[in-house]
């Protein structure tokens, strides 16, 4: 068994909420609180949320984490 980790990022729009909601629906679990930062190049607020998931497979860097 392996615990997988992903950091989901997106601009502060509904797309970010949908990305996190999709991960939760696929069995990923929130890890910590969301983070926000201002991107001075684009002038937009960016969001990040860490998620984890336990899987019955050995970890490999070749894994497509979003497909787990």
C-alpha cells in the first residue's frame, strides 16, 4: 500500500473548486488547509490544496496521479 500526494492548483475561480471536488469524489482526502497567493505577473489570485490517497499499489514515479 502507498499513500499518494497531489497539490492541486488553479486560479481562484469555480474551476479550482471543481478540481478539488472531482478529486474528493475519486477518493482523495484533503490534507491541510488551502493556500492562496497573488500572482503578480497575471494579477490573479491562485489557490492550492493538498490531497492524499491510499492505494493498493507500490508507488512509482511513472504513476499518473490524477488517474488513481
